[in-house]
C-alpha cells in the first residue's frame, strides 16, 4: 500500500544536528534554543526550528535517520533547468527583492551557488539521470568497485520501447532511482516536468519497465505514482508553462501529498537558448521560477500536513552562456557551476552547503572529474540528499554519496534537553559558560555519559547553566 510518509512519536521528539563547534543556549522551560557566534562556524537555531527533526545523517557513504524517525515526511526535489549558479548568486546579491524566494531558501536553508553538474556532459537528460540515480554519466571512477556510470549520453527521448536501462550502461541492466527507494518502501511518488523528453524517465520506471519490489510488501513495478509533462510551446511562451505545471503539482501536494515529488522547470533554459544566458528575458525566466517557488512555499506554510514536515532540495542540470546561447562547453565555469540548496526542518540557516559534509569541499573555480581526491557537491548529490531528508537509504548502486559531518545533537524529551555527540572522538569536549560577556568557558565533567555510540549530557530544567558548546580547543581558549 502506498502512503505519504508518517512518523511515530518516540519519547525523544526533536533532534537538531549541527556543525561542530556549536554554541547553544538551552532553556528547557521556555523550550527554545539559541546560539551565538564565537568567531567560529556556528549554527543559528531559532525558536521556529522547534518541532523539527533532522532526518539525515551519513556514515560510510550510507544515509540513515539519526535518533529515531525523521519528521520530514515530504520532499520536493526541484530542478531549475539551465539555472547557472553564477547567475543566481548575482541576481540574489544585486536584486534580493526581485528574487525573494530563492533568497529565502538560501538564508533559511543551506546553499551553495558553486556546485557542479556532471563532469563529461552538461546537458539535460544525462544530468537529470545523475540526480535520480546518484551515478556519473560516463566516467568510471578509479575508486568504484562496480560499474558506476549510468551511461545515458543522448539528450532526447528516442521513444518506446527504449528506456534508461536499455540505452544506458549495458553493465547495469537496471538503473535504480530515487523513485525505487521511496516507492518500494510503501511511500508515494510524483514527477512533473516541463520538457517532453522526460517521458524517457517516466517510461523507464513504469509498470512495464520498473524493477520488482523485493522490500517488504510488494508495491509493484510502477515506481512513479503520479506524473505530468507540460512541454514548452515556443519562445513567446517561455514563462507560461511554469504556472500550469505548478498548478498540477500543488493540486496534488495539498490534497494527497506525495512523499517524494520531483519538479522540473524548463523555462530558464529555453530563455537562455532563445535570448542568451544572462539576458533580460533569461533573468525574467528565473524571476518566474522564483515566483512559483513562492507559491510552493506558501502552500507548505498554509497546510498543517506540510508545514514543518516538508523539505526542498533545489538544483539545476547545468548553467549556460558558453556559447552565449548554449551550454555545450562543459569545461566552462558558467556552464558547470550550478546551485544546490537544502531547505526544511532541521536544516541550518545561512550555511554554505559544502560545510555540512565531511567528504565535500567548495572547489572555487576548479573543474574536477570524479577521480579528484576531494569532491565538490554536484547536482548528482541531490537525489540521495532527498532520500536522506526522508531518513531513507541511498539509491542502490549510487556512488555520488555526500556524508554529513557528525556534530552536536540537541534532543528534547519529557524530562528536559539532551546534548549528545558521536562517541569515540576524544578531541571533542562539551564546555559551558554562565555569561558570554564576562565568563570563561569551562569543561563539563560531571553527568557526561557514554552509551550506544554516543557521548551525552542531560540539561535538567533547574540547571543554571544555559550556554554550551562542543569544542576541540582547550578550555582556556577565549570566545
């Protein structure tokens, strides 16, 4: 039976995972968290984060929910076709009032404007296949022990009976996807796209071509429960199919919300091809996408079933402008640079997204293949990030696997607050201070216990100490 994702109500009801070190003010009675910067990286936890559970954690390249069931029950995975990270960063920086919803996602969530598309191919179909499968398009990384690339290199739908499985890498007879992971666990899926070529993806995971469900109850081979393609109709209508598509998507979202929704906006790419990347009409197409994102955010906020239970993962298949009306030069920075944004319950606000991961780094201007010893975030990370937000495992066979940093968790239960962090890292120390302006940080030595892989400390309601940090510095170090 297919359902929207539901969560149980464990004793520990709220979890927030952060970067290390974190300074946090714990007020068990007021049930509010706050934090301040001490000249280091920190996470701002506002009262509005209460009731949110961070449902992603990663170990050894596998995503698991930490501390119980995730509160994220719905993820909307958005791809804004042709949206270069360089352009979006410029628009938000220079004209924030004109792009309020992209700005909101980036400031309330964690964002980078310097992620990468696939190394070899900077076109639509292969990159969306990267997003959904967590695989490179063509390159076999030296570190991979099994066939890795999905192998789709064409940028069109050849029509039936062809699928991603039949025309992609023949060494991988079936390319598992995000849809498989969600659907095979009894949850619901939806797919909305603005280009007819996406029929190839729908067909590949249809009843005829989807894989058998071998996990628990048999939910069948049709992995995409609801799908809609509204093709663009010409250069004079480059804005118009976005609202039509979002109308369809929102109709479903507010009535019977899928667990996982993939939403594709074609219009910035179409505008770039007809009017050039960076042109006024390209900018207008990005503004139109911003407006529709605002509609989605409003729908989430206006629904008790969605508010504080819905996350957004937003990226793009490629940028553009090399040549000026295209994106065929995969090695051009305007082309290979794309945004990647996480927004929703438990996601820290205003953080550069690369900083959340132990195996990703901000590459600056570098153009890196999959063999680089340090990897940037890519649009191919986005599918597994969507699954991680839902507390679900990564796509089988995927190798684009971001690993979240371990850090301080803040849990609230009936008896107060629990601070905990991974056991075994002797460099980390819990410290406390009474007054941030005049006090000195002191190590917490009493009441710190280790069990089940965690070091933890309970903050009782009567505890006078209110400020804590997880530090790898000496206790005498200044603020």
